[in-house]
C-alpha cells in the first residue's frame, strides 16, 4: 500500500531551470534507461523541512513515446530525519520530473542556455569570488560594477562583484565581503558570464540604459 501523501516531492526540472548553474539532474535519456531495481534520489518537503532520499524502483509505467510522462513506484531506502509521514520501506509514487539523481551515475543534463559556453568559462564558474555583502544580502540590489584582481588563493578566481553603490574602500574591508562560488552569483544574474575569462585588472560597469557591460579602460 502506498502511503497517504502529507509531503510534496520537489520538481527537479523546475529546480534545474531556476538554478541552472548549481542544480544538476539526470538527462532525459538517463531517465528513459531506468529499470526496476535502479536507485534514484528525490527531494521531499514537509512542513518546510526538506530531505533528499534514495528509493529503489519497483514499478515503471511509460507512456506512448519517449517524451510522454513516466510514472514510477519505489521503496524508500532511507530513514527520514524530519519527514514524519513516511519511513524506511515506504512505497512512493513519483514521476520522471521528480528525479534529481541516479545512484552511481553522474548527472548528464545540460541546460540549453549553457550548452554553447566554452569549457574554459564553465570551469571558471566553479571557482571562488568575493562579493559585496551590500549586494549579496539584499535581493533588491543589482550588479553594477565587477572587476578581476590578483587571486588571494589557488581556488580564488580573482573576480569581485558589487552593486556599484558601495563607498570607496568598501571591498578592502574583509567583513564587507563574502567568499562564494561564482555559480552563486550566476544563479541570480548571469549577464556577465561571457566576461569570465577576461584577464586580471579587467573592470566592467553595467550600463542600465544599454543593458550591457562596458569595460573601463583606465580603472
């Protein structure tokens, strides 16, 4: 018997769309290749608590063609910590778009808007940067001034991100900055992604009228 539903299963496709630089999922072909006995991971949310848990697939119900929705039933392989309405061994109904990972297989889905990006830029997105807390902690702020300086460590890209409204010297005070991966900035604003391979000492300001980044030659 499948448990009565008091939880929700998060939509992996929506997550991958909203957080395309950081949230990876299996490709459509990987989903189509799933068989009974394979183990997949889903995200469950109940009362604002979210847990990622593995299930063993017991049933697969495919549609008329490869693009049709696929329905699954699986058995929970984890004992939930905060989710109370299900437990180890619970049988769960879910759909193809709920799957966030397949056990022992790397996720192969690439968002269409990222497929054209050069490998060097994609590699840069995983490096660290320093971002102004004035920008990062305020959802209403937009990026206005970005620059690249000498990295402070091997994992640091050298990129610095600000709203452009910060007072002079703001970024030189450590408590005013937050080290994060560039992907965390890209999920919020990826207008600068094509600039990431710019050399050290590059400076850019965003022109809000032209909706583009302009390089400052004498910064």
